[in-house]
């Protein structure tokens, strides 16, 4: 902290804190608490009686409201064009997600729409979704590519993701998901497409500084563990961390594959085995639970939350916002689903959209808890107890959102 420019001091006082600090039990609750920020960083979060408050500080009286860390949506496909309401109607008539995908709908129809949209148009269509997340206290959001599926359009998607962070006061982490689906022009040749991901797309994206991580979709309808391993090998060679859509529709050993590569996270995980959970625990790979997709495709197999607990795997919770399987832009509702469907506790849900979500993005030293040294990313809520954030459905009690002290 020696390097810090001492700037504007802001104090949020007369508050109750859920710090989510790992060293404290439970939610790390502090009654009569205060948060002090110097410019964009927290310098104190604790009992108000212990806070050092300079005379010229800006004071915000929170009148007993609760402060949590700003929320983090650590898995989204927020940048996409158009929507798939028509496909939804087909599914209501009985078609399954896999049937729609095999019949040329699904992800590929979103690829056509994205290729037809300019970067400006993509940003324009995405901002309302980002605004909906931010209105519920989101201060960090991960955004994947994966609807471009060629170099030019994947780079356009990632530039659009970066542009979101310029257009709004929010931290954006961009993830390259070239290995998401096979584009129509690949004519069924997955090997040749993976070679393009590795030889053409990844190096260009890395050179342009457009990606913070690399993701893949390991699934029968997408790519095999061997194909994903090739993508991960080159990601690592370029110094990029990896994540994986693993075991969503079947168990191909995706969780263990992610763990083998020291992945930041493995996501979905409905079909993950006990061995997969154990491997993730050993690697410190975060389990990202995505109840929106589970709900929307009417999955019945639940992720092995109990095994994750037993093995000590950190769990995050995210919207998976995407046009095909999770057109969801509420992290509060997502927590309610995680609790109701998967029996995650209030503490697990809240840690899942703060501390553990930060770890799933490699940002655990910057955000995700109310602790000195972290960015001053706060959500201030008009509630009497933190459980209300998980309990309600379709109600937003956010009072103020603070991103990097503002
Ligand atoms: N798993 C999903 O649920 C989404 N992508 C993925 O890898 C689906 C994306 C889509 O259908 O557009
Ligand atoms: Fe996803």
C-alpha cells in the first residue's frame, strides 16, 4: 500500500457489514461498521469505533443498511446479437436443446446474428443486459466470446466486451471461448477448426491483449477432452489462464481435465463425478454453479454440491447469461435458484457472487471482500438481514452501488 496516491477519502458509516472476508466466520458480519476508501481502494472495513476518519472526508450515512462487496457475475456470454425466443417456442412444443442444436439452430443461429452485427451494434445490444446486472449491485462481470467462431468475429466480440468497460463504471474480464461450437463453414471437421483456434485465433487475440482467460465447451455436441487439451496447451504457452464448460450435459471428465490444467474454474458441472470434485479441490479450481441454464433447459441432474462441500471446493454462482440456455440478467434471482434447486446456503450463495467469484476470475487480490487493500467495490442494500438477498424473487433492494470508490 506504500505506492498508493493518497486521494479523496470516503467513509460509509452507520452500516452493517457482510465483509465475506475468508478469515472471519460466516459472512464476516460487523454491526455498527464502516468502510473507508482512499480513492479507489478500501483502507479500512470494520467496527466504526475503530475507523480513522479525516476531517475532510466525504461521509455517507448508511442509516443501518447492509454493505456487501460489489457483486461479481463470473460467467456470462453477455455479448451476443439478437435472441432465441423462437427456439424457446420450439422447445415449448417439445424439442430438446440438443435436438435444436443438431438441427442447425442453437449456438449457430447466434453465430449468424453476431457475424452480421458491427462492434458498435453489439455494444448497443449488450448494454441493457449489463445495465440490468449493474442495477443489482454488480461491479465486476466476466464476458465470453464464442459466437464469432472465426478470428475476425471473435476479436470483434472481445473488443465489444472491452468497450463495455469503457462505457460503464464496471470491471470487465474478457474470456476467449473460440472452442464453443463448430461454425457452419467447418463442415463438421472439429480437428481442423481446433487447429484454427490454436494457430490463428489465440495468438492474434493474445497479441492484441483482448483476452484475460481462455474457455472451452467440453461436450458431445461441442469438443472432446483431447481437443480442449490442445486449446489449453496453447493458452498456457501464451501465459493465459483457462476455464472450462465442463460436464453440463454428460460426464466426459471435464472437471478433472480443468483441474489437470490448474483452471481458474470449471463451470456447470451437473454430471461431475466424485473423482472430478476431488481433482478440483486439489487444484484449487472453483466450481461455478449455473442454475439459470439448469432451469431453462429443464435439466434434472443437479451438480454435486454436497461432494464439493465435502472436498472443500470453493463454489461460485453466476448467471451464464446467454441467448440459448440462460437469458437471465439477475444475479439476485440466480442466488435464489442456487438455494432452492441445489440447497446452497445463504452464506454459500453470497460467497458465490463475491469472494469465490473473484477467485474464479483470478481477481481475489482485488475484489470480492470488504478488506483493506481491495478495490472499493460496494453494494449497499435496504434490507434487515443478508438472507433477504437470496430469499426474494424479482425484487431489488439495492440502495447504492459503489465501483472503485465512486
Ligand atoms: N453452455 C451453455 O449453456 C451455453 N454455452 C455453453 O457452452 C449455451 C450457449 C447457447 O446456446 O447459445
Ligand atoms: Fe456458459
